[in-house]
């Protein structure tokens, strides 16, 4: 199979670097274009402060960063967006109108009625929403990083017992604030008990992902989430403490068995980025921990532990931890794109060239 040409928008940022790491040797996607704004014109190696442990390939480091209006639909059909929220929305809409398939991490399109907030292990049927988009391209969104981690942890409970009410407190790692992120003077020897806009996202987005697709629209789940989000001096990884109220009584063994049995469908399991076990249970009293558990499943599995069930069989407390820039961002987008490719939803070269011709003169760069 010839590989599909892809681009990364915001390639020098915290999420953009994870995209580059995961795409520089991908079996289905070929990384052909690195896009930036302030960094445009420099080579990637000069512009980036490379953070991942995986070495950056010299051929990628030597690539020159381009601007969004340099994207060529004859070369690239899939665009991974790690643009700042606020800037991202109009740029992504125009790219979709030019025929690109856009997989975005920004918040701007997450709640659009025709954009799936996709986790293929949880709501694969939501991908069908893209049929409502006007095309010729498409937009598929990732949830907020903590929302993805929480939603994965809740999904087996939601399926097995129903979940009515959830109270969460997050302890979110530094890379969640982008690069260079929070000032050292603010975070060393400290916890910051506020992250702008984060609590609202956690309260709304899991309801969409866990919602039902009915008559071509998502009916959000009735789940009520109340969140307090904090920034802690951890490099990578978001830890979420959860108090959930199940809709029906369960035993501790049933709850553990629901998490244990949670597996991707055969279709999703065949995708290159899908972990064999999206949820790993940690039986130890003091796990999961960010440093020890964030790389579970190559960063694509979340870890659940500290499970306690109230005597009434409905009040459940646990901790769920995930890698914010992998499962919570770039890894999730790449998995979503693999899923869309496997389902035959990515634009073919013929539709891309036709749409590029028909939208000639449309300015793509709005930033
Ligand atoms: N960090 C996380 O854990 C996380 C998780 C989930 C979602 N997200 C979301 O993912 C997005 C990226 O987050 P981040 O943490 O990676 O931010 P970041 O580190 O600040 O990176 C943003 C990048 O966007 C580039 N950029 C800005 N304006 C641009 C434009 N007009 N055209 C092209 N490139 C442009 C910048 O590169 P230049 O230097 O070239 O301008 C910068 O490298 C945000 O929407 C964020 O909310 C982040």
C-alpha cells in the first residue's frame, strides 16, 4: 500500500512534536510537511526544542518549515492540527473546504454538531457524522486531554452499569500547557489550582463522546461531571481522581471485570496505534503514578487503580492516569486518522486535486 501524505500544523509545539515522533516512521502515513508560523522558513531541527525521548530523524530535522498557505493538496491529504485553540477553527474549516482531512486537537470544532469527538474504542459509530459535513474534506476532533483520559476510564462503567454523576479532580502535567508552558517560578515547589477553560471542557465533552448517534445527530449522555483542575510539577501525564455514582448497583468484582474485559473491536485492534488493552488495571496500593505508568501501551493506554466501592454498591472511587500528549492528543488523532483510513473515509487523490482546483483563490492562511 502506498502511504498517505500527511502534514502537521504547529509542528514545533508540545503536541506537534508528538505528532512528528509518531509519524516519522508510520506504516500508513508519510510525513511530508511541517507547518508553523513564527518558525516558518527555518529547518525543523533549528526551530524545535525537541522534547520526546525518541531521536528525531535527521531527514525530518533537515526539512524546512512552511506556512499553511504552502500546503499542496497534491502532496498531502491528511492534516494533523496542533494549532492554538482560537486560531485553529477558521483555518481548519478552510482546509476541510479545500479537500483535506483534518484531525484536530484544538477545542474550536469539538462541539460542532457534525464533527465527531472520536475515541474509536468508545464511540466508533460517531465517525459517520462526517457524512453531514459539506466536504470535500472533513474534520474529526479529539477531546480535551483530561476528557479523553476520563472518558476512557468511564466507558466500561457507562456500558455495564450506567454512570449518573461524576466528581473529578485533575493533577495535570506541565506539557499540557504547551511549550515552553508554565514559568518555573510559578510551578516549582507549587500546585496551581486553576487551568483556564479546562473544567468546562471536562464537564461537557465526555457527554458528547458517550452520547448516542440518533437520526444523524449526537444525543449527549445525561452524565453530570463536576471538575476541579490543577497544574502540578510533573513533566508528562494527567492523573484524574474520580468519584462516580453508578446508575445501578455493582460489586467490586463486577466493576474490576468490566475494566479488565474492555478491549478494542477487531477492526480497531488492527490499527497500528491501537493498544491491545486501552485500560490497564493497577492492583498496587500506590499506583497509577505519572512517571511509572504514563507510557503504558506506548502512551495509548490509560491506567486505572485505587478502586474503592461504597457499601451501597453505587459510589465508586478510583484514579485514572494517561499520557496527555499521546493518548490525550497526538496519539489519539493518529489513531482516529487510521480508523478513518481503514473505513475508506479519507479523500482520494482525485477528489483532492478537483477540490483544490475549484477552490483556487480561496485564502487558506487566516492567522
Ligand atoms: N499540550 C497538551 O497536552 C494538549 C492536549 C490536548 C490538546 N491540546 C491542544 O493542542 C493544541 C496545541 O497545543 P500545544 O500544547 O502543542 O501548544 P504549543 O506548544 O503552544 O504549540 C502551538 C504551536 O502552534 C504553532 N502556531 C501558532 N500559530 C500558528 C499558525 N498560524 N500557523 C501555524 N502554526 C502556528 C506554534 O509554532 P510557531 O513557533 O511556528 O509559530 C507552536 O509551535 C492546542 O489547541 C491545545 O489546546 C494540547
